[in-house]
C-alpha cells in the first residue's frame, strides 16, 4: 500500500519513512504542503496520507480542507501529525477534514495501530463502492430488461419457417448449438439468419459477447463468444429496443441482454434439456480485446448472417474437473453440481445445484456456521472463466 508522507522535518521524515518501509508500506515523501496537495489532487493519489500540521507553502489543515472541497474518485484518508496537543487543536485538525490525529513525537506502535484502522476504513469504503456499483448495474439491467420485454410483447409473433431454411454447418459436433442459435434468433423476432461455418478466426470486430456455460452431457466447460461490428450492434439495438442506443454502455447492455433473450426461447430450452446446458453467469459484453481469453480450444467457428448484420461466433471447449470439496476447500469460480443441505435440517438448502461460488458467497457460508466438513460436488471453472469474476 502506498502512503504519502508530508513533513518538513528531515529527522521525522526519515524515522517515519523507515518505519513504513519496515512494515511493508511504500512511502511517497514530500517536504511541504503544496507538494502534498499537488499529488493528492491528481488522478493517481495514494489512498492514505500522513501530513504534518506546520509545513511551508501550505499547512496540513489547509491540505485537508482543500481535499474535502474536491471530488476524489477514492477519498484520501488523512492522518494529521502535530506537536499541538490541546483538545482545541485536535478539534480544529479534525474539523479541517483530517480522519485521525497523532501528537508528535508520535509513538510508532500507536502509528502502526492507526494505520490498521485506516486500512480497515479504506477496505470498507472500497466494498461500499463496489456494492453501490453492483446495485447501479442491477437497476440499469432491470430497466433495460423491462424495456426489452415490453417491446417483445408488443411485437407480432414471428412467422414459422421450415427448419430447412436455416443452413446447417458442416461440423456435426456443433449442429446442436449453432443451428439452435440461428433458430433462436428467428424465434425471438431478431431476423432469419443464415449459418455458415468458417475455417478460422474472422476479421476484427468492435464488440464481443461471452457466455460461459457448463454442459452436463459432455462434462465440459464451454465459452460461447460472439463478435459484432459497431454498425451491426446498432442494428441489433434498434431491433430489440425499437430505438437507437443512447450510449456505448447501453449498447453493450443490449448485446448482453440479447443473448439472455435467446436463452429464453423454446429452441434454446430444448438445447438446455438435451445437453444439460447450465449458464454459469449472465452474458458479458465489452469492447473486443477487453475480455479475458477464452477457456480451452475452439471447437467450432461460424458466422450468423442476418439482413443487416453479421455475427461471428465461436465455441471454446475444455474438460471440467469435478471434485468433492468441503466448504473450507471451496474457491470462487466453483460451480455447484448437486444441492447441499445443512446437516440435520431436512429441506434446509445450503447450496443450490447450478450455483456459482463467489467471494461474497464464501463469506456468507462462513457466517452461516455450517460444518466445514460438509462436502459439495463442484466443477472447477478454468482460469480464463474465473477471470470474469474479477471484472
């Protein structure tokens, strides 16, 4: 962890800097308040600062008050150092915007304890930011799904066409998913697609959508990856929402939710039943190149050609490692294959089949107080798919 240390006293700087280094902190040392202010208001400001009260060019309380007057991406936690030890001075320092106050010469053991307090506060703030971002994402997704659902319910039902109208790929191992995906597009009212197998990677695309799934029938982990150009993405957005996208973020949301829409069709429901297809987590859309590499080797590649857009598609498959693990052995990215119940409590479910273990879920399991010896059958996700949990 990087800490800004601002103090005009050379001896104090050396003592505290050596102490920080000894306990694994990286210190960024400056000699006056203006230097501290220039760093802390920048885009790469350390999350924690230790500032002396009396410094040339700008005092510690002035640095604090200026910091609190601006909007920072991550609020800096400031510990104010001062030889002033009256209650009035402490109140003035805290009112200026400092988060903590230490009287000089400071006890290094006490400073270490205060740094632990700061670390806990910063970790808590980071978790709050993540929670708020997650809720914001859920709200946006809910609003988009509502709009998609309203447009789909208002649209006329697609006219049934013979199955022969969809061109089947040459590779028989991919007919199930590929042909079903083309039929699902038609069923969802997104257009009649022509399915063409390709021998290798297609040209560059602007956006990518990935859907990691587990196939029970084959005991394999599959990444379905779709690539689409920006113009084609706008065509798809107008087909789904009946209006243009207001931003690239909304455009990416439409791409991801369109894949979820296809999963809800009758055609894909049959595929789920036959293959035992279990979506591991919702489809994720991003600019091409921003997503983690695919898991496994490409089992097949093809193009879905619709009247106004082309979708490049590929299936990447790799065998799944199935293990019986105790609760203490579970890792983020494990997929639960069989439901697990609390011992001695019939019907009290602990983990559901098809549930993906996340870091938050691991914490909730620890809080549930279930015996750590409880065993669960899980499929271990490949590292490429585990990377999605860190996005």
